[in-house]
């Protein structure tokens, strides 16, 4: 083969290889176009929310807590945070009435977006400890992840029990400390210590437990 012919052949091979690479890149870019379009949407940008004592319920744990109710009826979520327990309830029941309470303006804004378009969600911007059953009514189901700091979880769970309708069930996360055990264990239906590190993904290594209560009316 003459040198000129060999050079031409190698040049054509290089051009073919470059064309194949270019076509492959174009296909990859086309496949990723939808993802980049979604990322470019300002509404899709992640929002950072910081609120006092806010440690969200890990999603698998939220799903587990929601699954501890045989049926929901009317639901209360005190200190609802960013709505992970609400979403877990909605994954199981799309229509049950849910009342969400939070005192943080940032959390309330996120809850507003999370519940937008849900006619059966009711929001209250308030300190849960300031509310009464006369204002909110009674509930068949209460699912909660209260603030833990300085035994506040004991106050929230004790207060929440006042909102249970006869036969109603309360499922709550609490700190797995001696103060919580002394205040809640004796009256609880169940107490389960969670594995160490259950909240690590949410930025804390607090030892936590799941406690449950059922409202049993006094016999007449």
C-alpha cells in the first residue's frame, strides 16, 4: 500500500471513531436533558430548613410508625416539622382527616407546600402545648416525633394523650432516657428501644424509643 493511501485510511478511521464518540455523547446528553431541565426549575431547588430542636423522622421509621395503626380515622401530628409522618400516613390513607401543628414559621411554610391540594389536611401554627382538645377536638390516631430537649418529649406525649378519643391510639418517638421511662413506661401499652444510630442520618445520635398508648375509658 502506498504511503498516501495508508495515511488516508488511518485518517478515515480516526474520523469514524470521532463521529461515533460524538454520536454517543449526543445520545447521552439527550437522555439527561429531562433531568437537567428539572434541576433548572427554581421550584425544584432544595430548601434548607433550620428550626430549634428539629430532627426529622427517618423515612423508613416514619413508614413503620404509620403502619402501627390498624386504621387511622381522624389523625393528629403535633410538632409536625417538615411533614414526614404526614407523608407516611398519606402513603397508607389518601383521604383520612389529618391535623398538623407546628410552632416554627419555617416548618409551617414547608407544611403548607406539603399539604397543598389536600382538602383533608388542616394546619395550625401554634405551640402544641398551648392547644386544648376543646380547640382541636379528639383524635382516633396520634403519631408524633416531639422535641426531646430537657424532657420536652414527656410534656408533649402527656399533653397529647388528652386528645385521644375513646379507643384511640398514640404512637410516639421519645428519648430513651431514665426520665422518659419513669414518666411514661408504667402507663404505656408498649415501649421499644430503637437500635443505636437510628437518627444518625438526621444529624444526631440520640438514643430513641417508640412508645404507644391506647385510650381506655374509665368503666362506669
